[in-house]
């Protein structure tokens, strides 16, 4: 699979849930508050709180989904450097070494498998 195809799928797998939580949750709360004719002060507070909750939920979704996407993509793409470059450009991943990259949440097994796949990619690149 090409790196571009893998990054395109990340748009749905990672960024889809993130955008749904970030914008959909406050939108849903606004719609329901408007439907039930909430007073303006309640409407403002409820949308504000739902925006914060949506943002936190979106970050958590990104933190859990990104390592899963990495596992899937690393197993299918030969050029991991191109994959990472395209994923950073598409705002799926943070650049290597960025502080926010440390917010990815994964098990020790997932971390070990990612390291193994990266080492395998380096070994392949050195033999060609």
C-alpha cells in the first residue's frame, strides 16, 4: 500500500472521530438547547461546557486511535519516512519528538510492535 493511501485512510480512522467529537458534540448540545428553547444563559453555558468536553474527548480519541492507525499503516507501508512525512502534513501525526506526540496512549505490547516494525523498515532500507 502506498503511504498516501494509508494517510488518506487515517483521515477517516483518526480524524473522523476527532472532528465528530470536537464539532458534533457542541453542535448537538446547541441543537437540543435550541429545540427545547433553553434560556440564553443556559444555552451559552451548555454550549461552552460541551465545547470543552468535546475538545477533551477529541484529544482522547486521537490519543487512542493514532497508535492503532500506526500499527495498521506500519504493517502495510514500506516507506515509513514518507508515511510519517505525509501524516504530519495531513495533521494526522505530530512531528517526531514533538511534546504532543507523547500524548499517544498505547500498551507496552503496541509500543514494542511499533518499534519492531520501525526496525524492520530500517533494515529493509539498508539492504536496498
